[in-house]
């Protein structure tokens, strides 16, 4: 299966007069690691939030496994109107809440770690398994789903072993060192059994050695869980090392895209990162 | 090994508690005060635990408990007042003929139904509150933190005002309230005497809540408490789980409200004013927000010290022929408030924090600190 997992068409997000994401067109093929980079405030996280259902796009649509999961096309509200390549396809709104999108198979991590701090590592991962639960509330209360419950616990244990957090299972999430918290957040996202994993700056605040480990970790989980990965990152080493394709955003606009090598030598990218040279 | 020891200890202590209750039942004469305080504590323990489910485990700061209690109390009371007392109760405005007809019909049902009828009435009251909660929840649960608290507080006041309004005279008897409500029934054909019934009902309900909290859904509630955005990103539907918690909490609050009606034998809308919610909130906070055993412990401690242990401060006291001026009626509430402040200052997060009572902790008191750092686990 080598289809397109995630596609955005003319995705635009506007907050008042600020166009945070401007006509973003992304295609993420199955099994690839795709990165979204750009200077601070370029609109990368906003793009993520639109894709995962946090915001409704001002215009454009998000297609996940050939299913439209977010779509909007207002004809008058926008300062800048995109009608799309095919006017007729944009005619209705599709709004999904983040939890529905997660259940469709898209899991994410956050830029500033958002763990369930007071709960144990084990519980953090176990909770993420809840979205796949089949038992209703009553049968769960009366333990009629004890087989399912046991499977959930076993899978959680298995997953913790895979990501190397098994010996910390009973620790409180907030007591873990920073790098491990990042890892736990990824493990928690994996527990929702996603087909696409979105990582929002997974290497933020990590030293070079940790970053290197993380790169290996992302490659490992991609292979072992048969994932497609979409990440935002600032660490150029990490991005250049693991990505198959890179999109560069600046002030909401896509200024470049291509393989790491192409992007590295793109004059527009160099200008955005190093500033404009005086002419 | 350790687990079986804990089970044995729990069973033994529950047995001892039951034995004490049965002893009290045999020696009712001198222990009226003790029995009534313990019954009230048991009822409040249930309300506190149901409030804790919402406030402590789901992180929804709701102050509507008294409103839902009053729904349960009124429904149960109307269903339970004997037909022959109806005219006496509704002496001012008369009773709605529909309700009278319903009650006459119900009282003609066979004896086996009459013996379970009080419990049916409790459950009907609770279901009624749950239905109201599910309707109101759609609107109210969009709000967060303080705003939710204000909205639910308003809701409970609206319910109270409705119940005491003259338009509902034929049903709730308006501002006169309802009386002649039958006391607790016996259970299992007399195996459980009336005095012990509230303890059994509370215990069963609290067990159900604990089972829910420990299930996957309970964990989802805690996830929402910890971080809504992350919980939603993990596929937990916020609205579904919040309303679930809200409805269940209302259900059990109303059930406890029905028991309160049986306990007090007469209710009026004023009983369910904001102060009642605050009393329960107090129990939850003192016991520890997010701890079921804390709420139960808090219910017994707060009720006992408020109604019983501190009584002696209300009596005039003579020390060496000197009449201490402070010891007058109402002084116990001053002492009570001071004690509360001390408890809150010493135990910042309530008596139990977010921990639960466990035998391991009792035996390993010295490891207390270390365990706290490691966190509760499951």
C-alpha cells in the first residue's frame, strides 16, 4: 500500500488579519518521514492544529486516507480567497473534533509536553488505549470486559518495553527526566494505534546526544509500528538525518519543498533562516 | 500473600463495623445521637464521593450538588408519603389529583412490591435527576472551571426556587415542604434492620463509584482532569465523558438526597440551599480532592465534630467558680472553623491528598514519605 496518507489542499488558517498558514499543500506518502520546518512563528504548529482538528481551517481541506476530515470554504469572510484548483469540490464544511481524528488513526505529541502529570507512566499509556475500547461504561464498571482490560494492560506493558520505559512504569510521569518524558509522550501517542504520527518539535530542549538517540528512536518505531511520520522540528541535524521530504514555511507560506539536499541549497530557505543580504 | 492479607483485613474491619452497627441497633435507647450522626455521615459520605467523582476525578468544578439532592429528595418523598397522610401533608393547597391517583394505585400493589418500593422510589428519584443532568449538561458542560461552578450553583438555586414556587404547590407543597416521610425501610426481609439500611445503600453506591473510577472510563476521567487538550488528542471525547461523569454524579447525589429525606422525615426547599453544597464541598476538601476514602473519612469526621464532639463548647462552663464567657450556644462553630483552618494549613491537600487508604500504608508508616514520591500506582 503506497498511497498518500495525509493531504492538505489549499489549507489556510487566518486569525483576524494574520494569515498564519497560507495555502499549504502537503502530501505525505505511506511510510515516509516528512518534516515541516521554518523559523519561529512560521505557522508550523498552527498547521498541525488544523490537521488534528484543533482549529477549523479558514479555507481548504485536509484529507486523511482518502477521507475528508476537515474542510471549509467561506466565500466572503476571508481577506484573501482561495477557490481551490477545482471550485466545485469546495462546497461544504467538515468539522471534526481532535478525539474523532485520533480514533481515525492520527496521533500527535505536543511542543510543550502535555503528559497526565500526576498519573503513572503506565496509566499515561493505558489511558491512550481507552479510545479503542469496545465495552460500554456499565460493562466496564462491572468488569464484564476483564478480558479486554487485561489485553489493554498487556499491550501497554509490551509498548513500554518497546520504547524502553518498562522499568519506569510505576513512576509518576512528572518525575521523569525531560528526554524520557518526550519518549513517554510518543509512547502514549503510539498507544492509540495510529497510522500517522505527528510530532511537534520532538527534539526541543534536547542535547546533541539525546537528539541522536531520538532520531534512531523515530526510525525504529516507524519501522516496527508501520507508521508514517510527520514532524515539525528546529534541529536541522535531526531533520536532515531522518526526513524523506521537507516542507519549509515562512510567514505561513510554503517557500520550498523537496529532499533534504534540495532544501539545504535552496536560496529562499537560506534567506529565511539567515536573513536577507543587503544588495 | 500481601494481597490476601489486605483482603482479610478489609473484610474483618467491615465485619467489625457491621457488628458495631448491629450492637447499636440492639441498644438503640441510649445511643440515639450516635446512630443518627452516623446515618447522616453515611449519607453525606455518598454525596461527597459523588461530588468527588465530578470535582476530584474529572476536574469539573461543579457546585450543583444540593440541587440534584433536592430532586432526589422531593421525588422520593412524594412517592413515599403514605396515602392516608396525604391530606395532612398538603393541608394548605391540596394535592395534584394525578399524583394522588398514582399513589393510590401504587399502594394497592401486592406486599412484595411494597417491601422494595422505598428502594424503587430512591432509584426513580435518582434517575429523574440523571435525566435532568443529561439535559442541563449539554449547555453547562461547555463551560470551564469557575464559570462551570457559577452555572451549576445557579442551576441548583433555580431548582430550589422551582420547588418552593406556588405554581408547584400541588406537587411539592411549595414553601410548606413535605413531612410524614417514612423512615428507612428494612432490607432483605428484616435481615438488615432499618437503622443499618442507609449504611448498606451508601456502601453499595460508593463501591459502584469506585468500580467506575478504577475502570477504563475512570482513567479517562482522570485524563480529562490532568489535561483536557491532551486527553482529547488521545481520542477521549470530552463531551461524552464529561456528561457521563456529570450524570452519574447527579444520579448518586439524588439517591443520597432521597436517603436524606428518609433520614430527616420532613424536607423543605430551604434544606437544599447553597450552604448544603458548601458543607459537602467542605467534606470533599478536608478529605482530599481526588480520594474516595478521604471523602468517606471526611464525611464522618466533619459531621461528628460539627454535631457531636464539639457540643460541649455550647454548654455554659464554670472553671473554679468562674463562668467562662465564651462557652455559649454557637461557640462550637467558632471552634469548628478554627479546627478546619488548622486541618487545611497542616494538610494542604486534605487529609488523604489524592491517595487512597491502604493497609500497606498503615503497616509501612515509615515508608510513607518514599511512597509519596513514587506516586500511588494502581
